[in-house]
C-alpha cells in the first residue's frame, strides 16, 4: 500500500481520496494536507532506519514522502535538499545568543529553498503522467521547477511578473522552460496560471495551491530534526523562517507534525515567521488573533516574499501560533542590513533569504528570544539571485587608477 493515504482540508477537515481532488478543497478552497500511513511507517521504521540512510539529499526521507523517487538518480532533481547547517558564533555574540545556527538553502541545485518543493512536484507529475507542469513564481519557484523539470526531461511553463530580478529570469530561460513574463504582480501571475492550467490541462505547481509543495518543504524539518538531535538531543529550539505565501513555514510545520505523529519527537520547536512590513498579511492575521487573511497591496524590495494575498496563510498562521512562535515584521532597510551582516560572516543571501535573520535581530533585541534559547535561522535563497538588491546593502567599490598612489590615497 502507498504511504500516501488521503488529503485532509485544513479548514473543514473533510478527507479526500488521492484520486478525488488535485489541488484545494472543492468546498471551501482550503489548502489540503497530505496524510500518510503513519501506523504503517511506524511499524516498518525506527527513526534510526531513516537517519542512517546514506543519501545526501531530501530523498533520504523517501519513506516519509508521498511520492516515489524517480529511478535513475544523479540528476539535479536528486540533489535537492540536505543543505549545510553552519554554526554562527560571531553572529551569536553580536545578538547575545548562546547558540545560533544557519541552514543555508542557497546551496540547493537552483540556489533556493524552492528546489525541495519542485523536486517532489516533478516526481508527482511523473507519477500522474502529466505532460506539462506550470507554475506562477516570483522567480525562485519557477527556477526550481524549470531546473528540476529539465533534469528529467519534463516540460515546464512559468508565469513570472515582468519585474522579477534578471538573474531569476535568466535561470528560467537557460533551463529551457516556456517563460511568460506577466505585466502585473505575482498575484496576477498566480491567477493566470490557474486559468491556464484549467484551460490546457497542465499540472499546476502553484505554491499554496498544489498540496505536494509543502511535502517537499517539510524535508527541511526532517533535516533540522536530525541535526538538532545530534547537537542538542531533546532540548527545545527555535526556527526562524522568511514568509511570503506561507508555504515554506507551513511545510516545515508539517514536517515536525509528521514526526510528532510518528512519536519520533516529543515536542515541536518554536517556529517564528518573518515578513516584510510591506507584505505582512499573515503577520497581521496572527497579531489580530484570527486566521482570516486580509490581502495587502504588497511593497517590498524582497521580491520573493512580496505577496498581496498569501495562498497558504491559514496554515502559516497556525505554524507560529500552535508552536508557541510568533510573527515579526521588518522594514526593507532592516532586510538590507541583514544582507550586509550575513555577508560579513560569509553568507550571501537574497533579500527574502536575509529577512529571517532581520527578524532574529529584532527578536533578540526585544527579548522575543531568550539568550539561552538555541536558534536556527534559514537562509532561503542566494544573493546571486538579486545582485541589484545586494548592491543596495553595501557601499560601492571605488574605481581607481592602476597605481600604488591611488591605493595609498584610499587607505
Ligand atoms: C528566497 C525565498 N524565501 C522565502 C520565500 C517565502 O516562501 P513562501 O512564499 O512559501 O512563504 C520564498 C518564496 O518564493 C523565496 O523564494
Ligand atoms: Zn474544506
């Protein structure tokens, strides 16, 4: 029997059989949780059976995933995940924290966290024999889909806002996807993608719409669990994550919920979401004590998290609320400072990638995290994705004559 048993609507809790629905709840549009045969997994595996698997990718956790690995290994599809976790003593000192780690998702094959989701969705697309996979994207999800699809010869179509950073658009094109730049926002691209997928019968990967994206993203939770078990045992810790549509944070929450359901962890880590002030619909909902997501008119230089209506907002509120976490909002200036601070310790993050760290800076200063609380912060995307933003975070290098006098003058 497959490990994937059913979907359950996150709003009305109705269960659906795997073949019965594809995207969201037909009754209320709620995001669908993918449910696994937890009893079967528990009977078959001990945690060590998983952690001792040799695979240095997210496929290490294949027994806990609802899709099968596409045979043939060795492609970028198989290289997603298993990103490094670095100890950050210099930043910890600066923030007055005793223990701080950074998990660097820019090391994924297409340089962002989104590879996790796309690897799983492409595997699902192969299982259901989809001819074309389509997604709306601010850039990273599209690059990830284009790259993962290219790796296995799957056709991909990407709708991105025409304002997407050029490096991200270049990735889409180089990976050979059919790219359409939409004269509108990410939200416009999102709606168009759903219409196009209905019209042309394409399989839609949209974040916060396709239930399998969160299943890919939950693998980061498995990796964090495995790492923290080694260094901390069962000591509680806190995870900081940047939030746009809310699918990364809800995917990470789902990963820890799976582990709790299996009885492999005793408690959840605290999950703290960080949004840009100009794109904070989920933070607004959490702080208003509601799950009702009121759209905003998004404005932030962190393009990857610039979202009017977060598509996984309800589950994203719960990820923080139900784990004793919270939401923090940061200004664009604070995001730029975070890029510079991370750069000074050797980590190059795009604006959305550095947003989580910007939130941690605030949380440490305001006492939202205690000094003895172990913290792991995620960098979700590479600074090479958005060089223009990176240059706003630093002072430009001077151009000089090729003489020692010129050097001396500057020193
Ligand atoms: C680099 C980066 N960080 C964070 C996010 C936020 O993820 P989500 O939209 O699932 O909240 C994204 C989404 O595109 C991203 O590309
Ligand atoms: Zn429902």
